[in-house]
């Protein structure tokens, strides 16, 4: 792709290429850049605590917060079933 995070185009293009749906998509990441890309694509963002950032979790926009992937399955199921 010619676009990099936080530009949302690489996310939306990937979803389109695989025939996915934005309504059934969530972004899982560990940084402000990941969060910004998700916001730009209007995709819910799950922040994994303890990633590659020095920012505190309350400084990064997120819809959900998980640590060590605990609880991630429940969040994913919520979006798949909506």
C-alpha cells in the first residue's frame, strides 16, 4: 500500500480486498498510531495495555482496554454478533 498508519486507507483497502465489512471490523493495537488509524477509519479500537508506547492508557483514545489479551475474545464476539 502507498499509505501508512495513521492514515486509514491501508485499513479500509485491506478490508475491501478481503471482502470484509467495516461494521464487523475492529482494530486491535498498542499505540496512539494504531488508535489514530482506527479513528480515521471509524473502526472501534481495542487498546492492548503495555505496548510500544510511553503514553499512559488514558492518553490514548480507545473503545476497549485489555491487558495481556485477557477479555479480548468477549469483545470480538460482541462485534461479530452485532
